[in-house]
């Protein structure tokens, strides 16, 4: 009934409009549709090529063999080492991004009266606009060369974690602002310390939104190859040691795409497809969690 009533109101309004206003409205709708079409057509063309070329070379060897097993003609071998490396570096990035990101968001939201809040917020905004390759260069200078750690999966995870921090901070801060102030006041009125109110009342209330922000941050850094060039460097062999050089799926796709072998280029298409599907799944999970909330 509400829908029918709203439709009747819209019909009534449209009847009262002058012909010139109706023409302007129709022209605006056409321009919006054309703009949407201009955005969607290139996207669908890219996805079509990605799915067609990616599925054509996707096989079991892609998930069970590493790049070290690639033959001269490229008929064998896969990206197992890159998949394992991506998972391990994302795990390191999650530890860094979640702890620092959520902690910073709590500081900005729950301790607004602190004099360092404007400076921390400014640094977060600067880090948000910083290119990923610059983050990789910073970690290269400070960790790889400065501290003498060398190329490693930990350095790669650290660079990805720094990219995740502003995303998690922004998402968590917005969610914490939605928690009613009366809940905080009720906890303080019961005699609870401020930190217990935050840990036992505020954070559980905003749990779904925080998880959504973390998943979106993971999807944001999953396709980054630039910082891994200067930190993880890459490794064609399968390794489970994060202190050694590691390959990531974006890095393997980037380097395979420039090889002269057709099999290597086809393998790069498959890697890009797997990467896009992983990011798509992460984004859908984030949206589902937000909708449930």
C-alpha cells in the first residue's frame, strides 16, 4: 500500500509539471543512463576478457605446483608459491593493520579531548592518500635496508599492513560513532573504568561494522603488487618461512605478464582471475555482514 501510494504521488506530481520541466527531467534521465553505460561497458569488457582468458588456462597444476616447476615451454608449473605467500603476508598485514587501526580509531573516537587527536587524524589522512609504491619504498628504506632484515615476507606484510591501517581506522571510527552515547554513560554510571566500557560495551556493539571494515581493507591490499617488489621481492620456490623472500599472487601476475612465453601470459590471466574472484568474495562477505548488522 505504501508503494502504491508513493507511485500515485509521483504520478500526480508528474502531471503538474510543465512540458519544459518534463523535457528537462527526461534529458537528465537519459544523461544519467548514458553515463552509467559508459562506466559499465568498459568494466564488462575487461571482465569478459578476464574470465575467458583466465578460465581457458586454469587447471589443477595452477593450485598444486609452484613457479619453480615451470618447464622451458611453460607447459607445467603453477602459482602455489604465490598463493601461499599472499596468504602469509596478508596474515602479517592483518595483525599489524587490525591492532594499530582499531586502536587508533578507539583513540580518535573515545578520547576526542586529547590534544594529539588532530595530529593523528592528519597523519591518517596523509597515509590514506599515499601511493602503495611509496609505502613499499618506505619499508624498503627502513626495514629491508635500514634494519638489515633483507627481502622477506614479513617486510611485504608490513607494507600491506600500513596500507590497511587508514582503511580500518576510517571504517572503525565511523562505526564507533554510531554507538549510542547512553551506552557509554550507563557503563560509567555502574562504576566501570573507561577502558572496560570500551572493551565490553562499545566494541562488541560495533563488532559487525568493524569486521566489515577489516574485510574491505583486506580486499584493498590483496591486489597490490608495487609494495611487494621492494619488500618481498618474489620467490619461485614454495616457502613457509616469512623471514625469506616470498612471492605474492599480484607480484607473480605482474612478472608473468611480461614474459615472452604464451604459457606464462596465460598463467598470468589465470592468476588475475583468481585474485579478482578472491577480492569479489571478500567484498560480498563484507556487504553481507553489513546488511546483517
